[in-house]
């Protein structure tokens, strides 16, 4: 799970961000802070992976917190969530390493996209020691190939990339929905949608395994790892 700190001085906005975060697989809220000083104390106390950071804070700007995180060499990523929309602030945030920038007010889908892409990149890089230029362009820098096919409604391209990467890593071994969901870091319900899609385009086969007790287990296996069909959706 990706451990998150929300830094937001408005209690209502902080609560909204908390509720949004709870709806996205793979993240856990560790704490919330209303000032930069409070946030620094929490960062020293807890093992945080990601900060959702507001800019307009009482006393000290959120940009100062971002600067201090970088100056101290902390292995922490920051997504800015702020009403600040002037280019000077945006440029400074990006130059100091913000991985994304959301301007208030924003839709849930925008935050969902930001966090899903962040989660999928984290999973991808965790399973890699080196990567090719093609992988870097597509998976990290977000330079998508031309001529991509449309995904079914409710499916995310970056999540499908993460699912496919883990399926290839299985090297032909069968797996359950739960096993693959745990590997990718999403819920079983969400994972089932992706596995059903891959089965529909003849990338996966499915076998029903009946045990002595309880419900039958559905096991999937990749039957077409070299297919060019899947590449159109990645």
C-alpha cells in the first residue's frame, strides 16, 4: 500500500480528499496536516510515500514544504492539489519535483487518474532494475503509441499496463483474480474487469477448479503473450 499524507488547511477540503482517497485502490491515509510545520513533524515520524499538498497554507507556503522535502533528500513524492493556477507557482512546483498538479476545484476522475498512474508507475519500477527506452517513454514519460484502440468503459490504460506486466511476469503460470489483484495493488472487483477483458480478446484462458468445499476457483492463464492485439490497448 502507498502511504499518504494530506496537507490541507481547510478541514472540509481535507475531508473531501480523504473520502476520495478511500475510493482508490492501493493507497492508505496515514495522517493529515493543516500547516507546513505539522506536516514536517509527521514526515519525520511516519514512513510516507506520497504527499497530497496544498499551496496556500497559513504561515508558510506549501511550496516551502516541497522545497524542504527535496533539500533533505527524502524519498517522498508530491502531488500538488491547490487553487494556485499562476504559471510561476506551477513552474516552481514542477521544478521542485511535483509528480502531478491538480487545480481546485477538480473532478474525482482527475484525482483518480493521477493516483492510478502514480500507483502503476510505482509497481512497474519496483519490478525493474533497468528499462528500455520504449518502456521509459510509454510507462514513465507517458508518451503513448499512435493508433491505440479504445478500452472498454471503466478500464484505465495505465492499470491495464500494470496488469499485463504482472501477467507476463507469471511466465505462463496460472493465477487467480485475488493473486493478480494483490500483485497489482487493486481490488478483486476491479481486477476481474481487466481479466474478463483480456479473456474476451483471447489473451487469457480461464479454468474453473472445483474444490471439496466452498465456491469454485477461477484460474486464468496467458495463452497469447506475443499477440499484437494487446499492444493496441497499452
